[in-house]
């Protein structure tokens, strides 16, 4: 039996309107299924169910708006299925685009902030350590729990909207301190130059091995950059069901190995070898042959640091005319990059930048005509891309992507951290 507050019961009785009543019914039912003893307040929501997946999802959200739905906590919107700033995009069905726009409009009508980004952690006013929140996209869930030290579970679509309307979630899973201790120790070898490319591969390996366990990563000798943490969070949640990891001496709940493990011994230990990393690095490339017509960067969305690196590697150069180079990012970071003159460098190189949408909404119809080879620096897209665009995908570093675009063929040397 879930313990409900007076406010919870009033909402169930319709005191806050029909939309809030329906949302609370769903929250309570999920709490019952999870065996949660009560509901708790949250301070922030990031809606992950902003991707248009069909009439069913659209009708549910629009009906909630018709019933008067309004969010009661600060709520932001994940990347959507279209780039609203550019209007119609070749290869995107017009009816699909209209419906995707309607879904975004409905979420805005509830009071959600239209940041349209899968990296809400780069925006101002992010959650703080220890706060209970509801973030609902895989990479950002891991980032919030692990890097920020906020508390959120992995939930399906609509649960996020219901939480935003009610301000309540079940007291279960990673909201509970006893479930946040690590139980799977991962010993990492000391490597040279551990860049985002390395952390994408490491995350891919850990996710496959961890399942839904809480990994504790030990052996990282220096604090990773935001971009490295983004890469790790995205792949550990892609290849597995990880919602939280600890990195000893780096993440806020892991000042020591003992603290990360909650004072207990790990249930199991994985000692990562260079050969393990080499195998996963190779596994992420499904492309075959020597043709390249498309390079895609920005899954999760490119950060300002990503733009700085791209500009450094592109400055004074031009891509091959037969290669399309696409970067996806948020409007917030796009504006920052523009103010710093970084977009000018990318434009001179021949790259194009989309906002609002993400590479995970890319389809083969949106690739340049005749595309055979696609390359990316995103471990997440390297995993999902072959199914999305029906093409093999080459996985390399940002430097590899730029060099490949210049030469017009896939080139990627074995990373120095495998040496």
C-alpha cells in the first residue's frame, strides 16, 4: 500500500483538475508496481517523451493539454524529431514533421521550457547534488545520478509528463540511498590521453557487462572533461541498463573506493585490459569498404567544448565536396558557439549545424543521395546508427572524423590509448 499525502489524495479526487487526476493515478499505479512505500517531491523534470512516435503518443499529450495540464516544477524538453529553426528538412515526411511540431507545441502549452536538448546538464539552473528529480533520457539520467549526484530513475515515456504535472514520483530505485551503493567493481588500466573516444569505448564495455548493476570505476588517473563524461554516460546507458555509476576520486558519491561500494565488498570485479578495449573499439565500427559520403557528430548534443575541438581541427581546411558533415546541438550551445566565432570556422570548412533534433532521429532518407559510408565520433550513434540509417557506420575520434571528411574516405588509426 502506497502512503499518500493529503495533497496526493486531493489530486486523485480531482481538486487540481482532470489532467492532474489522471497523472496522479499513473504515478500511484507505478509506485504500487515498484513496491514504493510512498511518493516524494521532485525539483525538476526533463521530458524525454518528446520524440514523435505516432498518433497514440501525440493524442495522449494533446488530451492532457485539453484537460488543463500544467507543470508544477521547472520542466525542460528533450530533443525533438525535427529542427524547428530550419523548417522543412529534405527527407522528412511533411505529415510526420507537422505531428512532431504539434507534440512539441503541446508540451510547451503545459509550461515546459523548449530547450530541445539531450544535454540539459550544460544549461544554467541544473539540479544540485542530492535533489530528487525526474530526467527521462538515458545519457542524462546517468549523468544526473553519477556526475551531479542528483537522484532519478529510468522511466518510460509519459511517466515524465505525469511527474511534471504532479511534482511527485515513487520513492523507489535510485531515489533511495541504500540502492545507490556500487556493487560491480571495474578496474581500469592506466592509459595515455584518455579522451572522449576512450570513455565512449569504456562505457560501451561496462554497459554490456553491468546490466542494471551499479558500476564503480577505479583507476582513472585524472578528472575527465565534461565531453568525456558525456561520452561515457551515453554508451554505458546504450549497451546496458545502467542508471548510475561511481568513479573513484571523481564523482561526488565516490571520494574513496570504500565509500563508492557503501562499505561492502563488490559482488563481482571486472579487470579491463587493453585487449578488451581494442575489441570494443573494433566492435563499434560496422562500416565496411572505403567509401564515405557522410560524417555525423553530436549524439548526445555537441557541447561548446566539442565545437572548440571541431574548430581547432577544421580551421583553414575544407572538407571533400562529396562528403556531408552534420553536427547536431542545442540552440543554447549554438548561440555560444556563434558568439565565439566557432560556427564561422565550421561553415568555412563546409559543415552544417542542426539544432532541436538529434542524430538518433536520423533516417536513411535524410542522408545525401547515394550514401554508402557514414562516420561518427558518437559511440551511441555507432550502436544505433546501422538500424536507423540502414548503413554500416565507422566509429572514430573527432580528429578521425575531420580527417576523413577532408580526404573523402574513412581513416582512423588505432587510438594512442590502446598503445
